[in-house]
C-alpha cells in the first residue's frame, strides 16, 4: 500500500471514529462504596467544591490543548500566541471577565452554568500537531476537531454533574446541545437522546423544539404545556400507525389526556387542578410514545 492510500485510510478511520464518539464505551471506575451509594457527592454546603471540580476539569483540558484553537498555548518562541484569553472570552460572551479569577466561594449557579457553556463552545480536540524540541517545549497542535472535542467535553462535564445535586446536565442532542438543561428523571435522559436521534426528518424539528422548550432551565408552566401540545401534534400525524399497533382504545387514551386536561384546546370544561408533576409525566409519556412510533416506522422501512 502506497503512503497516500495509507494516509487516506487513516483519515477515513478517524472521521468514522469522530462520528461514533457518542457510542464509544465509557471508562468505568470502581463500583461506588457505601457513602457514595447513600449520599450524593456534593450538597449545598459543598458548593465551592463543585465549582472547584469544574474549574479543575477545564484546566486539565486546557493543558491537553482542547481550547488552544481559540486561546492558544504556551510556547517559548510564541508559536501559540493568540489575541484571546479566558478573561477576554468571558468578557465578550458573558460580560464577566473577573469570573476567571473569582474565588470559588463567590460563584453563583448562573456563573457556573455560564462558565461551562462558554468553554463548551471553545472546545476543539487537537487532531494534528508537531513536537517543538527546543527547550523541550512540547507538543504544539496545528489542526482541531470542534465536533469531537465538544462531544468529549460534554461527556466529561456530565460525568461530573452526575455526582452533584444540581439537577442540571449539558444537553448532548437537539437544538440546545451544549447548553445546560434541567436533568430528566433517572434513566430518562437516554430516552430523550434516543428519540432525538431516531426522529424522522418530517418530525425532527417539532420533537427537537419540544424537548428544548420543556427542559430549559427557564421553562415555565406555559412552556411545558406548549411542549406537550407539540408532541401531541406529532402523535396526531401518526394516529393511523398508533391505531394499527396499539391495543384497542390505547390510542384514544393518549389524546383524551391532552384534550380533557388544560393542555390543548383550553375549553371551560377542561381540568386545570393538576400538580406540575403531571406535566412532567405526560411529557415523557408522549415522548416515549414518539420514540415507539419512530421504531415502528423504522422497522416498517426495513431499518431495524
């Protein structure tokens, strides 16, 4: 095999690896011990610890040149100099230049979420570079992949957030990818990501919008109701499939809930006296049904 063919195969393999980064097996540590199983790692009293761990993660990735495309890197000859810096990026994007140097105890939750989102947008994995031997200066990156770098950044941030009690995570799919969202109930995050991945072109925009609207940190009761209505519209378009595949009257029950409660048509005889938890239940019920119909449609098209 000549060198050009070998190089082309390596490039193709790396591109395929980048596409599949979200499905790569995760490295697991030891099984959790007693205190880790019974008590969350962080609590309100250890807020500075959470901030410290996030900042430490960003510094670790910075040392591995994951932000070098924009922020540059240290070099004795100035090869890594840029016209930006963490302070300048935080100033330009947030108006918070002092956040970089502010004590962990002074950060708010908004500060932390802003910080994590900014560095997500700055992340890019080094893919090629060269070794600067003078004074053992070290590896200097020259080419980057924002796609795989941001995917790894989200994975590392979400691993960290899973050990806290903040109740937020970084969205990995959808129009709010790379943004902090309210965490779904245990085990439901996979359902959300899978539904977004498997939605057809015809319904994807509606499903993506509904998910982003429902799980936004600023989501109101009205926003959540609108998200449910959007999913109900997707299911309405698939009513024939639901009638054919579900048990008798199950299909009707889906729309009866939306119609009898204060969700869709807003009539005088509709019920409004339900707890906010009802909205969460119905949203994820509808989303699971959209996921089911995605799979039924894929099976019908021979993709399963």
